[in-house]
C-alpha cells in the first residue's frame, strides 16, 4: 500500500516493532494489517466497520 502510514502498538517488543506483533495502516475506510517480522509478505485488508467490531469484541 504505497503511502500508507503504518502503526505498531506501544505494547510491542523491541521498542515499537520487530517483535511478535502486527502493524496497522488506516487508508480511507479500510484498515490494512501486516506482520512486523515479514512486512513484504503481504497484508490483510479489512473494512473499517469490521475492524471496529473486532476491537470492541477484543476489548471485552
């Protein structure tokens, strides 16, 4: 995703990246998710509404 600004959780190991974590990028109404250890290995794209639904379930 050219131009995407990727974010890693502050809870990641290795000072914000490189550990056992994922990165997310918000692009329009879509959320992209990729593995921090294999950034070139592809990504999963999720509609923003589905991402919000997932986060609400995880928070519970």
